[in-house]
């Protein structure tokens, strides 16, 4: 279970990420997402915390939680994951772990971090190319709050979202989740590119024009590191740098 370092114990906002084991889809159907939302509603009853923002994807979940009692956070996440794992294994006729490492916790330490985190959560479906606008995705808090929090914090968050005065995302404050999120984005972009151009990964190294286009896309639009591109397409970093420079 994710432990909260003592130096972060003075914060009340926490960014939680829950991921499927081996990055598997753990929300395969709409009914799975609806079940997870129902479980969250049930488990948070009587627990002193608020769901400030959320986004439920096919293989992971982001939650932004407010609580002044860290034990409440631990209790809530344990109950939620346990209940969903039982439902998922029973429904899909499987056994074993459903979630990877229980969950991850990132404390929110200052106001800009808080609002950047909200943007980051809501932009997940856009980055995954599921939709072009945050407002098009049904299973996030961008359009509405399914948990009907009627507090000043929730009201302030709704006003912020409605204002659309979002700051540019600062990747440096998401060190905890960056590599996993970037890896997923990198894999999706490469997959879609290969599909669009009807070419296999092992063939693209021989097609310089397409290779340069793909590298430029990964670097310019998605800020993927050379190290991660190398890992996914099998070309050395120095070669990648030279190819990318041709686009500049």
C-alpha cells in the first residue's frame, strides 16, 4: 500500500493513481466503469474525504482527493480496490491481482500544483487520443461531479474548470507518474502512426521520411524523451537526435 512520507503530512490534497496489473484493461466495458463509480460512492460514505477531480480510463484511474485525515485516505482506497477487485474477478471469470502496486500517492504541496494536477487528470483521454476535447469524455469530472460534493472547495474547483483559464502543464511536478504516463502515450502514438501508414515497426527504420515524421511527432507534440523513443523503436539516441534536427 502506498505510504505517505512524513514530510508531506501537512497537506490535505493527494493525487492518486490506480493502475491495472501489467497495464491490463481493468475497465473493459462501460458497466465496469459504472460499477467502480458506484463502489467509490459507497465506500466514501462515512469517511471524511472529498473526490475533488477524477478520470477513469481503461487501464487506470486518477483521483484528486481532499482529506485532513490520512487514515481516511488509506481506509477509502483499501476498501475501494478490494471491492472492485472482487467484482472484476467474479464478473470476468478470473483470479489473482487486479491492481498494480495497490495505488500511488502524490501529495499536492501548493496551489499551482493543485490546478495543474486537475488539468493533468482531465487531459488524460485527450493525450490517449480517445477524444479531442476534455469535455467529450464521459468518465471524468471535467463536465460534472458525480459525487455531488457541496463544499467550498468543490465550488472553487468547478469555477476554475468553467473559467478554462488553464496554465501550461509543468511536467516536472509529475515525476511520480511521468514515466508511466509518457510510456503509454508513446506506445499509443507509435501504434496509431504505424496503423495509419500501413507499416510495421521493423520496416519503419528503412523508411527515413516516415521515421523522421514519427520522431518529430513524438518530440514536438508529446515531449517524449530520446531514451523512451529508443526503447520503443530500437534506434540509438544519437541517431534519433540527428534525425530530429532535420525537422528543425
